[in-house]
C-alpha cells in the first residue's frame, strides 16, 4: 500500500524526516569532528587527521579502561546468557508457581532507576570488597542485562515445538541430552544475539559503572564521563565514532543471527 | 502484576520436575536477591534507621524548600520530556507503521540504532553541539538570528532536549507496536462507510493507538525520573535533579541517610506508578521491537 502524495502526506513526511534528523544528526556529527585538527572542538572541523585515534590507542589510561570494559562485558554476556537461558527454560517447560514472582523480579531492574541500584551496590560492594573489581562489575551488569536475555530466550523457546524434545526423550534421551542436542541448536542464534545485546549493554553501561569504579579500576564509560565533565577533548568524538561503529556491527550481527534462526 | 501476555510463557510438552525447575531458577533468584533486592532494601533500612530510628530524612526531602524544588524540577522535567516525546514520536511511529520496503528499513534503523548506542556518546554529542562555539550557536549567528552566542550548555533546556533525544525510541516503539496491531480492514471499512482519511485517523486509528501511547509515556516518564548521566553532564549545578542530588550527597557531602531517603522516595514513587499501570506496561512488545 503506497500512501497517496497529497498535502497531508507530504506534511507528515516532512515532520517525520525532521524528527529523524533530530535523532540521527547528533550521532553523525561526531564522526567528522573526530578527524578535525584543532585542539578544541569547533564546527566545522578543519583539516584531516587521525591523531585523536592515535592518542586514544596510545594512551595507557584509555587502553586500560577499554580492556576492563571488554572483560566485564564478555563475562557479563556469558553469565547473563547462562543464567537467563536456564531460568527461561524452567519457566517455559516447568510447572512453576513462581511465575508472578519471576515476572516481577524480571522487570524490577528495568523499572527501578539505575541510580538507585548503583547507590545500593556502591554501599553493599564496599562492605564486602567487591567495589571496583571485575566480579563486582560483572554481577551488577548481569542483573541489568538479564531481562533482555530472558525476553529474547522466551520468544525463541516459545517457537520450539516441545514435541521435538518429547520425541527425543521417548527414544531414551535424558532431559539434558534432549535439550543439548535438540533444543539448544534450534535456539542457538537467539542465544547468541541475546549475548551480543548483553555485551553491548554492559560495555556502554554508564551509571552503575560510575559509582562502582575505583580510583584505579575505571570502565570506559566512567573515563568518558570524566573527560566530558572536565575538558571535553577531541579524543571523545574519536571514541564516540568507534563506539557507534561497534553498535552498528553488533546490530548487524544480531540481525544476521535472527534471519538465520527463521530459516529452519 | 502481568507485564507480559498471559500465554507468554508457553507451556506445553513434557513438564520439568519441580526439583529441576527449582535448580534451573536458583541462579536467577540468587543473583537478583543478592545484587538487586538486598542492596535496595539495605538503603531503605538506612533511610529510616540512621542516625537513629526516624523519619527525619524523609521530612527533610519533602520539607526543605531547596529539596522540594529539586523534586518538583524532576517531576516537571520528566513530564516535559514525556510530552515532547509523544509529540515528536507519534508521527514517526505512524509513518513507520505505514511505510514499506526501503523506507521502512531506513526509519527503523534511525529509531533502533540510537537505542543500542551509548548514552554517553549521545550526551557527548549534545555537549559538543551546545558549546559556545558549537554548531548550534554558529548556525544561529551565521543566519544572523543573534549576534552573541547563547548559553546553551549547563541549562535545564539542554537537559530536556538531550533527554528527549535519548528517550524518544522508547516512545516510538510501543506506539508503533500498537499501530501495527490495528487490522487494515478497519481503515478500509471506515473508508467504505464514507469517512475521510482525517476522520478515520481521529475515530479509528487514534483511539486504538492509545495503549501504545500510554505504555510509551510511562516508560519514558519512569526512566526520565531517575535519569542521571544527561543531567549530570549537561545540567547546571544550581538546577539539580533527584539523581544528581543523590550523587552530590554521596560523593561530596557524604550524607548517606539523606541520600538513601532520596533514593527511597524515587524508588517507591517509580515502583508505585509501575504497579498501578502494570497492565499497560507491555515489555514483551518493547523488547521484541527493540531487537
């Protein structure tokens, strides 16, 4: 159905593209700025240089922050996938009277403001020595990413015919074997895309990281926050550009996985 | 509380035993209890027991005019951001629900890509745009609209604009979901019965899209109330929001009981709203559309 091009449609189209420009332009604008030669951020940027990228990759502090965030995001993706898939499988195949409790706890970390979780964890983790440690970050990010993994896995497991597992089990497979050899291969693309989303959410997570970061252990978002707050050097557009490229890569990856999961 | 469809947890086939179910759910409940419930409850306990069993901390939040203004500013900012998101988001959702092919893909990318890019990247972009010699001031001066650059950074307007930018996808996706679920037959039937396109929109499409509008508004409003990064980086220290006040109390003043009471007010208010409107908050729909 093609909308007829009358005045109303044209006006609507104009409004929509104006709003889309409002959404996209601020993201796109940082890309040319990351190649500007000036030592301060001015628009339009003059000249062309890669020195801000070089500075980012040469800086030990930025490298340490990036490495910490990568480790945390990788471990979070694994923890959230395993815990989330186990829980979702139990909800879908189990006879649990815990459905209501499960749902409330599941959306809890989405509804409760992250600042509240961050402050609570800041106090709690300091008393048990997890503040600023990799296990501390991973635990916190696992809670924040679990809802996303569970919703992805619930949609995927719902599409798997339960009779396939039943058939495997009637042929003598154990419940675990039926899951491992029948269900898991079918849900693997969704599991991978859920893990990718958990990775990027953790890697970009600013609020909890802000409070849990110590003097030495700072995640990339925490370092970026400090740089933006204090002096906003042109290294920020360079990092922003790299992060946008990473987001695009992850979305493309998740999209490819999803289209694979649709073809049986 | 039913945040998802009743048949969301498909349940057919061979049932797991109760023991296996419990075993598989245990890690989930353990992590949520240890890393989510306990820290929040601990804060709430501190807010009413320190320095001694008291409600004084809460009385200060509401009673002190400085802090009452912070609460009012937070509510007002969240309301403004929600209203702007509806106004900007509805046309996009409507267009998206009618578009096909390459146009639909382009719109979807524009809506979903920001959702998966860092909040810090988006806030940094606004911070760059709002600078004295930034793009917006250069454009205004170039057009001859002003001779002096405006002070844009560190104002509440900057916070509202940037927060609307960050939260807009959370408004567009639920509205889009509601609009997509309206059968085409309805609009065709209205046309057959002689309704103009405008009348069809007002009497058929708009009422049926309302659940999406309510769901999106709640999501944006609740998230905006506790938003931290954008107000912290773009807002003025003289015009704090609850989240930035919490951060200041903990990191500079070290007044934990008061900060805990602020977090308590914020968390209880948000949770109350979520419970009241739990039927309209459709997370399954949002998550499905966002990925």
